[in-house]
């Protein structure tokens, strides 16, 4: 039982250290300039790279769902609606085709 509690405390300390280091490093990030612009664009670039990879791995069903999501994104400029449309499209396509 002692090993279990030691593991729990060690994992709690590691979690706290990771969160604290993220906070401390986050305060040092630039607020303006080219690095700040690059860091602000990073989440979108990561999502785009993941979606592109999945579309390249998929077939026509995934491409149609991707096209639906793209159309919704261009029409609404809303990330939640785009994600919902893409998910609904692939679910409907897979269920009925």
C-alpha cells in the first residue's frame, strides 16, 4: 500500500511541476512581433495538418465530408459549426452509404 501512495504523490508532484512550468514559461512568451504572430497561428496550423493527413488517408467518403466542412467554414466562419457539419456529414455518409 505504501508504494501506491508514493506513486500517487509522485504523479501529483509531476503534474504540479508541469502546470507550474507551463505558467512560468507562458509569462515569458512575447506579446508582439513575429514570434507572437507565429505562436498565435500555431493552433490553426496544427489542426490543418491533422485534417489534411486524415483526408489523405481517407477515401471518397471522407473527402465529401471534408468538402461539406469546407463549405460551412467558408459560409459561416464558425469553427464549432464547421466541426459539427463535418462530423454530421461523415456520420450520415457512413450510415447511409
